[in-house]
């Protein structure tokens, strides 16, 4: 499958396809198939609502990327905090039983 880069930002289309909404649309278009595989036909039937202007698409893409950067940062921070909590728990228990 290819995307006409004069009409659509390929990475934006990829985000759409990978999104829960996009996945649902793809599965709905492939409904009725007796196979669990999906061919290219469902993709050609899906209408993707994106801004018509490439500049607007690029702005939307940048917005998505910034939100993912924030998400990744928060996820990492949460993992660090969870590790600190686990270490604190271990420290508390060691302090109690090592006396």
C-alpha cells in the first residue's frame, strides 16, 4: 500500500491505521471474510478523515508526536517512581528484620 505524499502525510495515515479507531474500521471492512488475514481491499474502502491541506496534516502529526513524547516521559517517570516505592518497601522490611 502506498500513500500519495502530495495528498496525505504517510506517517499520519500510519497513526490512523494503528489507532484503535482505525483498527476497528479495518476489521469492520474485512467482516464477513472467512479468513483471519486481511488483504488490501478493506484499506481501499476506508474513508480516513484528515485535513485536506498538507500543512494542517503536518501540524496534526506534530501534535501527535508531542503528545507521545509527553506520554513516554510520564510512563518513564511512573516506572521510576514505582521502582522507588519497591525499594522503599524492601528497605522498610529489611530495617525491621535486620535489627
